């Protein structure tokens, strides 16, 4: 009898302490994480009494999940999966249309370096299912042989692809859009200071404890090290790197950002970080600049209003736009 009472008390104590651990320090930020879009997403609300935004944070995660459900090739009912199955015309959600429009804008601005119709190629390399492999040259030839962007038709909310050789893939942009949606949900709930971070790609709102947010830029060759720290306000920051989703074969490094012209991983950069107002834009631009390489990539950044960036070239040489130079502290 006494033993069971002791056990009950011990259990109650355990449960209580676990519950208390879940709560934040009074006055500290509210921090929550969820697995979404193949990465850990962290939402941080830096407000006095931050816990009252618990519901808003859940709603922000749910908004991101909706974007994943619309735009992931892994979700059978998503807009992109339905388009892949039907070829079209497929009526897509307004959100998908919005992402597609930004994708087409950045595709045009980058001369096709950003190409949302590379789904076949991405699948061929196995980056879509997490089992990357080196395809045969003939397979790559076949996968880049479609009309690409020219075969993508958007008529109102109806989208179609002329050729079965191409497949819409929003993998280079959808995460950024989902982050924007989360920030919108938080802002609409009255949150003034927050950060939404999806595997290093993020958007910030307001300040962190009355100061600018400080964001580390991952060193592309030294895991866990940062190249520099950015001080940012209401901005988005996105990095495309050759160290993400990569594999080695016969001493060659292969990764998931593909050059639409060759069908092979783009090899002019190690990493590109872009700062812009909207994450959807920063995301597409980072991928585009990565493919273009340091020279043409820097030209694109400098000619894009509201965009700043940092490029680490294949040889490790770093170049930055003037506006970014003002907010970076090198490590
Ligand atoms: P990110 O990490 O944002 O640079 O996006 C890389 C992802 O975008 C890949 O995993 C592919 O799904 C897709 N992708 C690869 N190459 C390109 C490209 N040249 N243009 C647009 N999307 C691409
Ligand atoms: Mg991107």
C-alpha cells in the first residue's frame, strides 16, 4: 500500500516536472518546433507574456503545413502531384499560383537558371526521395530534353504542362513561401517580435530583446562554424548550399541544386545567402544565384531592388553586395 502511494507520488512529481520544463521562463521567449517540409521548423516569439501566443504559433505551424500539403511532390493530393499525374489543366490553390508567379519571375530574371520545371531531373537524381544516386549521362540527356519553362502554361488558376518530360517542382521556393505564411499568421495575431526558422532559412519580425536579430551564416566547409553574423530587422534570410542534400561518389561531390542547362549539380558556388523582404523571393533568388555563379549571380543581386546577398564561390572567395556589407560582422 505505502509502496504504491510512493510510486503514485513519484509519478505525479515526474509528470509535473516534465510539464514545468515545457513552460518557458517567465519573460523569456516562447519557442516551439515542428517537423515540416523535411526539416525542423522553429518559431520563436519574443514578447512579454509570450505564452499567450501559443495558439497563434500553432496556427502558424498549421499554415506552413497547408503549404506543404499543396506543394510537395510527396503528398499525393498536392497541387504539384495532381499536375504530375494529369499533365493538366489542373486547378491549383491561390497560394500555389502565387508561388508559381514568383518562380516564373525569378526564372525570367535569372535567364532560366532558376527553373521550377526540373522535377524529372530532381527525381532522376533521387533528391526528391532522399536516396540520391548518380544517373547515367543518357538518362540526364533525356530528362533535360523537354520544353521546360516554355511548356508551362498558366491560365487563371489552371496550370498545365505541355510535355510529360517536365514536372513542376517547387522545392527551391515553397519553403520560403511557407515561412512567409507563418509570419503573416503571427503578425495578424498581434505578434510584433518573432523569428520563423526552417532549417536555417528564416524570416524575422521586429527585434530580439530590443536589439536587431543576430543571424549566423553557416560556413559551407566547416560544419557548425559560422562565416559571419548578420544584424537584421523585418527581413528574410535564405541560404542555398552545396553541403545540403549531397553525396560523394568516386571522390566527386554531388548535390541537389542543378544547372538546368547541363542537368548536373551547379558547380560555381559553395553557398549563397540572400536577404530580402519576403522569404519566397529570397529562397528562389538564392537558388538562382547559386546556379548563375559569383559573377552573373552578383549582377543579378545588384540589379534586383530590395535584395542583398553573399556568395561563396567554388574556390572559397567571398563576395557581398554593398547593403549586406553594412550588416555583417565577420568571424
Ligand atoms: P534550395 O535549397 O532552395 O536551393 O532548393 C533546391 C531544391 O530546388 C532542390 O532540392 C530541387 O527540388 C529544386 N531545384 C534544384 N535545382 C533547381 C533549379 N536550378 N531551379 C529551381 N529549383 C531547383
Ligand atoms: Mg531556394
